[in-house]
C-alpha cells in the first residue's frame, strides 16, 4: 500500500510540473508573437 501511495504522489507531482511547463511555454510563445507582430507593424 505504501508503494502505491508513493507512486500516486510522484505522479501528481509530475503532472503539476508538466502543467506549469506547458503554461510557461504558452506565455513565452504569446510574448514572442506579440514582439514579432510589433516589429512588423509600422506603428
């Protein structure tokens, strides 16, 4: 039983880290897209 709870805790931790990594990637890609669009626009 202890092994199962440890595995669940590790899985939960890994899932939380993946969500944070995906969120960071989305925010960074949006920022890059805004910077690229700002350089392409004359104003």
